[in-house]
C-alpha cells in the first residue's frame, strides 16, 4: 500500500510539474488520458439501480430466474448447485437502501436451500461500458455469490459461445478473495481466463467493496474498488485457448465473443462443483447486500 | 413484566436528569496531565525473547505436576531467522512432572495491545500431536483478560496459528504475553517435541464475523437462593479466520459487559458472578443475565429464579454438588447404557446412550468415602430430562431412590414418568414430591438413584438433579 501511495503521489508531483511547465509554455501536454490510451473513459451513466425503493427489485430492470435449473434444462444450474431460486421476499428484497439476496437452509420444492437470482435480460442490455456494483458479501463454506454478465444471444448461440464476463465471483470459505473471469469458446468452465484478487488486511464479508469491469472493443479491465487487477485482451484469450489441446477440433476456439450486448445477473448459489457443499460451521441465512448497480457508456 | 417496564420508565427520566447535571460538572484533563500509556511492542519472540522478564519462561507450579525442565531455545530449527523455542513434552510418569506449561510475561508494566486483533505464531511438532492449551493474558497475578485455545493440532511442518483477541480495546496494559500447556493425551503417553517461532501480536484485519457466547450459547435457567452466587460459565468467542475457518477461544468474563433484566432479583459483576439479591417485586422473581462483547450481543443467557429453598444437589451448574461415586454405575452384565457427565457447549449435563437402565451412585462404593445424603427434611426431587430421540406415549422413565443401598435395611421407592410427559430434543423439568416414591419409608441415607427405560428411551440427557424443600 505504501509503495502504491508513493507512486500515486509521484504521479501527482509529475502532473504538477507538467502543469507548471505548461504555464511557462515550454511543453504542451495534458494530464488527462487521451483516446489513444488503452484505458477507456465511460462517463455517461446508462443504467443505475440504487435500491432505494422498498419491496421487490424494480421489475422494469430485473426479472427472477426461478427453480433449480431443471426447467431451463440445466439441473443444478449446470454446476450441481443445491439451491432452489425463488422470487419470494424471503430470498430477495429491497430494504434499507440496498438489495438483499438471502440464501436460506430450508426444505423447498425438493431442494435443501433457497436463494435468488435476478437478471436484466431484455430489460437492460449493453455492449461495452463500465459495469459496477457495490456489494457486501456473505460468508461460510458453500456460499457462492456472483455479479456477472452474459451475452444476449445464448438462446441461438449456446453457452459458452455467447460469452460470459464474471465481474465478481467469491467463495464463502475464502473471505479475503474474489475473482474475475471471462468464458467463451475454448476457454470456459475450469479453463476460463480468470484471476484472483486478495485483500491483504480486510475481508469482503464485513464491509462494502466496488466490483467493476471496464469493457471496450478489445479489452476488459477488472477492478476492485480503485485497483485494476486484471486486463484481458483478444491476445490473452487466444494464447490461453491455444494452450489447451482439447481445442484442436474447435474452429472458433479463442474467439473474442465480447462484441454484442450483454445483460446482468446477480445471484447467491449454495454448494455446487466449485465451492462444495456447506458444512456444519456454515451459518444460515446468508445475505449478499448490494448497495447499487451502475452502468456507464462512453458517450 | 409490564409493571417493571413502568418502573423503568419512571427511573430513566431521573437518570437522564442526573446525567445532565453530572455532565455539567465534568471537567476535562488539564493539558499538563500526561495520560499513562504503555508500549505497544508487538513482538514476543523472534530469534530471542523481546521485552520479556529475565526468567523468560515461568513454569506452572511443579507441585501440580508441571515439569520445568523441557523448555529451551533451538538454533537448529526456525521458521524465520536462526532460533526457535523448543519444548520437550514429558511422559505422564516423568519424575520431574508429567506435563509442561507456563507463561511469558512482559518485563515492564505491561503493553498496550489495543491496536492488534490477534496473537500469531508458527509451530511445528516432531509428530502430529495436539497441544492442550495456548493463549495469552495470564500473568499469574490477575489473569483478568486471559484468552486460550484448546487442542491445537500440530503439523510436522511449520504452520501459522492465529488466536483472535476478543476485544482489543480492553488490553491497555497487558502483562500476560503467552501461555502454553502440553501433555501427552494425544500421543498415548509418548513424549514429543514441538517448536514455536515468531510469536507476536498482529493487526490482521482479516478476522471477521465475531460471535461471543455465554452459557455455551444456550438460554439456560436455574434456581438459586437469595444471597447466593452463581458464575456465568461457557464463555467463548468465535471469529472467522482469513482461510474461512472459525477460530473459537475461551475468554475471561472481563471481556464481556453483563446486564441483568431485573435488578430486584439479581446483579452481575464484571467477573461474571451473578448474585441473587432479593426475591423480586410485583411477583416477578426471575432475572435474565445477558452480555455483549465489544458491542456484539453474546448468544446465550442465564435466567435465575430467586427462591428460598434448602438444597442438596447431586448434579447442577447452579448449586454446589455433593460428591458422588459416579454418574453411571455400569452394572454388568445386563446394563447396556453408555455415557455419563459431559460438557455440552459449556453446560455440564449427563448424557446416556443405549440406555436400558443406569444408576447414579453416592453411597460410598468400593469404600470411596462418599456419604449418602440425608434428605429426611427435604420434600422434592428436581430433575430435568431431554429425550434425544422421538418420544412415544408408551415410553417411560422409572426413577427409583434407594436408602441404605446395599445394606440389609435397604428400602426403595419408584416414581414413573410416561412418554406423554416428555418432549423430543427439549428439556422438561420435573419437581417430584419425595412422598410420591412409594416404598421409600426412610430417606436418611439415600445413596443411589436408578433410571430404568427398558430401552423405550435409549438416548437421554439429564440435568439439574437436586433434592430441596421450600423454606
């Protein structure tokens, strides 16, 4: 942290020096990143849900996905997850200025747990931009919350070809770690392009953090708060996909599929292949608190 | 209860008025005053002790079996640097003492640990043994803010251990830097060695989800006479560690802020000692003791009912118990029952499995010297049962009391409880008149109580067994 602060203050000094130089007319340069830089600026807000109106999530932005995945043809939602998603207020409610997605341990429709999963499909979809949410996460073995994006053509172009951008995933038994990933043809599930971000002196379950991606035509940057921890480009993905011999028969392996509108998903899964089931120490209910979701575009 | 609420409403405005006056009188410290602060040195042992007493290691009393010889440093083993602490755990039969343990103390007036959230260290064992206790806060003087973790599993490679500080704001001047106690319970009596290195207080920031408990996290009830005292027990603090695992420590009462719901019945001091002050007012003779730790409400409570009774207690956490021979007589060959007294989350109970019949004996079996009890002047038996399985109406528990047990003059009486009076997995209290034990014609030397279920109830817990009479 100290080192980073030092770099920051050095940058400020540099800027101050440059500004001083400009004022004396020696060098003409700006401190602002211009459009030739790889960091895109997304300043125009295109969607925001501050979760200020008590009740169910705003139905003009969100719909629920209900069940255990069987109706969608993917029992256990493709990962052997244990929860049954409902639209009951017990599992998803807006109150106290935030959205609460609550995972409960209860027998319901043949499942041992209930939770909720809301999606913005057909209600808010966007290509490129900054997608961010301020979230306090649940905790405990078996909890698997996520804030993620899915390509809006999965019906015609089945996953993973339609693309997935996981802005934030987290496992409740690693309360200091989140990870950001992209999935697509030849790089998905266990072979997704993914990176962990670990807090050094804090946890994700006892305070809010901002999770964001900045997605431009040839780059997806992943942020926790103001820290950039991963930058994915078509080259990154091509390299990753080329490493897998399983991809030799795929003609689209490593294709960059992040060039169409995506929609937002927020959910708390319980159990499943990645986290494993809850154990005796897992405390229920568990809640993911979402203070806001905001999306920006470039213009 | 309503009546009491009204009383509080009257009292609170008065308190408010007093507070205002007192605030008005309050004066700040003069700028000339230096408030005493103590060094906040984090390190306890790196390659050498840091700021500890010249003794470094102060052993527990050899008179209680502590072996003062197995402690030293080792220049051939270190997690970091050159040197670690080496502890040779003796065998139980070692003539110099059957276990090893003691404390490290700050050499000064104590340290300010308010800026840290954990004691951390690295340890490794010569074998995968389990260390009995590790902690801090014991200084052999007051042990006011002692914290300990039990059953620390060693690995044969270095591993980091974290002991959370329940409420660091209390530790403004702490002398007790480290404590350990180790025996060979986990190695069947075989001696072993373990090493400790890099002992220090740290501000990790990665401990979360604080969960303090009193009374083992349960809502417990008990009766107590006016002017007697009952300790709050089962004090633990659980935090979730950076690897997602819970870490539970034992904490002394001074970390907690206790509160009574009814000052007319009971008060509680900072050491968690509940004193029954009176019979209550307005017919309310109960007080519930709750606690917070660092502002977090503790799970569990103790509700005390103020009574005026004469008691002879066989098994209870509230009254002083008479000595007994056993809580399971193991009558062979016909008895199948297993179990006996256990600690269930800080609450001492008796727990039986495979029950057909079982005896609690207090007559002096095998010339133990235990005396039977004279309950001639007492009127009732209090007892609590929890059936740890499904209860059927046809189930039963026959309780028999035996006077002059094993003597030619033995007499006994039986009282029967049916399944309809019991609940599955819930405690049920019984106050049984001793006159209901038909056949118990004398009770000046009651020395055995027998519980017979004939297997109708195989899993049974029992608590709070005492004879009493209302005064």
